[in-house]
């Protein structure tokens, strides 16, 4: 049983795998600067109550890495902490590979393995739209290479900023409005946040897809992932596939590659 842990700025996702089959998955809301103690509480019970034979972790919070390493070093099972020096098999075709977050790397790995292969075995480009704390639109080449992408504010981050900084606006439930023209403040906010971000994603995907077609001669498959993917994907005209937990699948694949070395 493999335990995978994706430590984010606002959520930590834990999943267990029995071989390639995902057994269970949990999304836990965590503080923006979750401490190592909070993380220890999240998975200590899993290590005690399940037959865990390995752990794979990535973190989008660089300040946590020293504490994570100390915590993981105490485990008596094989551990992979994704970061510089860990070979995931994902070529990083960017200006500075060290700037690319570990979560984006393993997400690209899963996107290629799960969606970037045609039935005949040939590769095809993939665009990953990750609806998380930030909205990431990343391009993956037909050979699984990470090509870069676009980073925009997340839907919830924008919602919180509006509620805290605009005197006449307030927090609303993030849900799909019945129409784009809001007849009241709540509906108008929902339209701007949900339909507005859908339009942002469609615009970015259209531009990125055109660049991929020009480079590789093939249109990409577009995959939605992340905590808000169930809300947002259906409102984006360019998204054709959904897998909310691409990152933990990528952690499983990275762990398997490390063990096979």
C-alpha cells in the first residue's frame, strides 16, 4: 500500500494506492502555512491503521521542506520527496527548472501517462488546467516534456480578496449561476468568479493549444484537475477530460520509477 501526500497552500490531498489502483483519497483543508505538526497529524493515523509500504510526497510550500524531510526520515518505509535531484523522467523545457514546483512536475507526469498516449502508442500533447490555490494552465509535450504554462490567481483566492477589500462585497457560495447577467450582488459575484474564470481558462487554453499545434502539428487533449475542477470544468468549453487528483497519480508514478532504479 503506497501513501501519497500532496501538500498545498490551502489543501493537503492524501491518497492510498494498491499498485496502480487508487484505494482511498482525502482532501483536507489546511492553513496557508501548515506546520509539520499539522501534517504529522494528517498521516500518522494512516501509517498506523493501514499496511503502508511506501510514501511519496510533494509540497508547494518550500518553507515546509526542511521539516518534511525530518519527519519523513523517521519513517521505516521507502520514501520519495519530490524535489531537485529526484528523477521523475519529466524533462523540464523551461528557463530555470528549479523554479518549477514539484506538484506541477508530477502532475505533468500523470497527465502524459494517463492522457498523452494514443491507442497506437504515439504521444500527443496535453494541456493541464489545475484549479487550486492558483489556476495553472500547463503544457506537456508528446514525449512527456514539461513545456511551461500560465499561472493565474485561483478562484477562491480572488473571491477572498474581493470579500476582504471591497466594502460592498461579501463572501458568497461558489456555485454556477443560472445566467451570466447577475440580478443581485451574490449572483453577479458568482458569475464573475465562476463564469469569468472559465472564460480566462478558455482564452489561455486556446492560445496555448495554438502554440502546441504550431510546434507539434497535433491538437492537445485538455484535462482539468484540482480541488475546484468539479465546479469549473463543466463551464469551460475547451476542457475535454477530468481527473481531479492527477497530482497523487503522478506521485505514484514517480515513486514507482524511483523504486525501479
